[in-house]
C-alpha cells in the first residue's frame, strides 16, 4: 500500500471528516495505509474531529456577564464565564421537572430548584459553591434559604432581573468541555423500569402527538394579560415576575410538543415521569391530539391516600430477600425504611402491631382504609369542618374539597418541626390537620413514625408506590398486551385516545386491585375545548 505523509492525512481528514477505520496499531484512510510512526498523532487528530462539536449552555437572555464581572470581580480560583454558564444550564435542566404547580419534586416553594451538587463538583470543582455565592451576590440567582441537613436542600431560581426566556452560548473552556462531553455521552438516567420508560418516550416522539400551536399560544397570551393586570394591581397571588416566568415556560412547552422532540425525564425522588404534558395547564390539553384522534384521561381519585393504605399493612414492608414483592426495594430505597437490615422493619412492624392492639382494629377495618378506597377522606373532613362553620359561605362544595385536599397533602408531606412548615399546623390550616388526626388516629401516628427521621420519606414512598403501579404495572401491561395503543402518563393519570379509554381503565382497575388490595374510584375526562380565560392568581 502507498504510505502517505502526515500533511496529506490532515488534508484528507479535513475533507472527509474522519472516515477512518483503525486496524491494529495502524490507521487506514480510504485505500491509504498510514505508517505506525505517525498513527498516534493521527489518532489524536481523530479524537478532536470526532468530538461532538460545540457544547452549548442555556442562560437568561438578558444576562451580561462581562458587565457583572467588571463591576463585581469574583475572587474565585481559575474563574471563567463558563462556570456561570454551566450553573445556569443546571438550573434550566432542573426546571424541566417542575410540576403543574411549578414546584420541584424536592421543594415546596414554586420555581425554586435544587442544584445537583455532585455533578457541579465534577464539572467545576470544589469551589463551585463560591461561584453560586457570587451569582447570588450579583443577583443572577436567588436562594430560598431552606436547608436542613440530610433532608432539605437549598433551592435556587433566577433573580427578578433575569427572565426565564433564554439564549444559547457555546462553552469554550477546554477542561469544562472535556467533562461536559463525558456527561453528554452518558445515557439519560432511568431510575425505574428503563424499558417501559424508553418505550413511553418513543411514543411521544413518533410524530403522532400534535398541538394546535397558534390557538394554544393565543390562549397563553390572553391568560398572561389577565394575570399581569391583576399582579400589577397587587390583587393576584402571583407577582409580575412569576406571571412572566409562567408564560415563558408554557410557550416553550408548546413549542417542544409542536417540534416532536419531547424528552422524558424521570426524577430520582418519586420516579415520576416529567414531560411538557405534565406541566401544561389543563385548559391547554384539548389542543393536543394523537394522529388526529382526540385524547382522554383516566385518573385515580385520591391516589396518594389510596397508596398510603398499603403502609398500614405490615406485609407491605421491605424484607431482605422478599421475592413475593420485589418492588418494595424500589419503593423504600433511600428512605428510613430502606432494606439495609431487619431492625428498622421490625421497629415498624411492632409499631403497627401496637396500633392494631390499641385501637382494636385490623388493616381492613380501619376507617382510613375504607374511606380512602371509596374516595371519601376529603369529603368526610369537609363535612366535619362545615359543622364548625370553617368555610366562607361563597365557596362551592367543589372548592371546599379542593381547599381541604391541597392543605392536607401539604401537611402529610411536611414537618411541624421545620421552620418553613410550622404555619401548616397552626391557625386555620392547623384545624384541618387536628380534625384529620381525630378521625384517622392510626394513620396519623404512622405518618409521624415514617417522617421521624426525614419528613420527605412520606412523599417519596407514596410517589414511588404510584410509579410502581402506573409505570411498572399498568403501562408495562398495555405495552406488552396492546402495543398499538398510545399511552402517556401525567403522574397518577393515564392519557390515551378516546377509543382506548375503556381498555385503559379496565387494566388500571385490575392492577390497582392487585397492587393495593382495595378497589379504588376513578374519574374520566375527555379533553374538550377550553373555557374562557381566567387568571391563575384569582
């Protein structure tokens, strides 16, 4: 074979962009064989060319770093602008898991997100917190001040001067580039049921999901104008900055659905799935179709409380080597009840036995189990509150139930000992919790026991139980038995076409009965056209 010179190889690489095949310690370019003497140099050139090109980060559109660095010089070793770019990228990435109430799974305050400290330390180094502190000093980030060692992490969001609207910048620091490219090569994390989750993502990306973008954007802008008018007068619950953030998030979600490039993110907290569908307002859902067919949803009424009934049955606690219920290790991993030994389980089992002994009731006889199965927990509390004239006369029954549900779920997942949660257990809100503990004393005591080490354990365990049911059982069964059926999830809600609504409900009912042990109640809703615009802060 003809041996070529290094300069000729460089020209070949530049022209044909590394059409190379390595053979042993030599490199072949087309029909030309390169001598071993220069193979190492060529391989280095190949690595540079075969890299994935530019790595971009998303930053606020009005962020002027040069001006800020000049006005407030950072005293940080080896500081460069790309460190700030990477942290902004991390904030935007975490905001993809915001729920419909714009709260992160690990945070109770809207718009605040935790930073992935482990990942930022790998990318920026040990002084990444100094970069975060400088960003707070100059107003790029705000912190919620919430921190409790081992249970509550700090939350961050962009300052009021910086909007959610973003632009892309290219990372130029070579060290950061190398680290970011390694991360980019890693697969998207799937914390539970990887195969099922990947197939759910493929269904969202097959081009069938469509949205009437012009009408949806018009609705968002109309709602924005109404909400902003109230916010400017101080009448709404939202600030003007929050109204603007909501508008930008919703417009971006609409564009994402219209493009068909929908990424499915599974959080590591409750293993829930997050897509633009999960965050989109209910009023926008009717604008969405699948291959021209209208959609419908099947929802479990009071799913969180229904999942909680399993916690009153001692058979549902982790035991090392429990082959009958392998999903328990997925549910309890990372909590106080994790399968790290039998001592914690035995403590909980003894606690449940003492509950049954003190209240002389078995699992199926407990009022909480009966009312949760029939979906009557919230209604029963509303009835008791009406006896003491708790509600304003203008509220409808639906509004009363919604108020009780919202407050009670917050109390169920919060801690009376954490300074930001104490208000939930005092005053008007505290009356709801006091009544709940009176009606369902067994479950209230068990809740305190589970939250004794970390109050987030309760929400994490219940969300993971929900994920096991919805993803690991219902979605998996539909994919295996009816692969032609479109299915998507909005946490405890299943979305499908109207024609397949009855099939999905039937499977959901069967799996719920098998998994929880009680028959629940369900609600169905077809995605009809939206009502006139109302302000979210009204």
